[in-house]
C-alpha cells in the first residue's frame, strides 16, 4: 500500500478570526491522514513490540497553502508514501475541496524505539515494511 484517502469536514474550532482554517490545523489534518494510513495497514503510530514502545516522531514537516478553506467545507485528504527508507517514511499530502487544491505538504517520520535512554531510531519492523510501498512517480 502506498496511498490512503480520507475526508474531513471543517469545524468551527478549525478556523481563525478571519473565518478561514488556521494554518496550523493543516498539520493536524495531515497527521490524521497518516494515522488512518497506518490503521489501514493494521498498525498505529504508537505500538508495543516485544515489550518495547515504538513510535514515529516527526523530523521534518512542510505545508504550502494554495487556497482558503472555511467552516463547513469538506476537504479531501490524500496521503502517499513519497519515500520509504530503512528507518523513515516521507509522506506527501494533498488537500483539496471539490477538486480545488487547498494545501500540499510533506512530513517525514522516523521509526523509533522508546526506552529509558530516550528515542532511538530503528529499522521499520519487517512485517510493516513489507506492506508499505513508495508511490509510483
């Protein structure tokens, strides 16, 4: 799997005083799409494996804003695996409304084991890695 689609209705709490979606909310939308992608693969952003906690901290995030979105709009969110490394995933995000581009971004996350010493990057677990492909270019 390399792609996942979802939708989100803009709530009042997503908007700013100008009545448009606050720029920071787009990062939440992208993160939610990633979580749904992982859920579709039968996993989560936070799992326990062999008694150890594994998660996906972000190491890079960008977003380009192309058009405003407002309260009540229904946005289509598409997330694709742009790059699959040994320890990391880079996701490309496209957010549209009725075919109109609203925003696009990228988020890179690193697979890490969390222990007493903190976060340590690890190879993506083989059972998960075999389910994830890079999107065709």
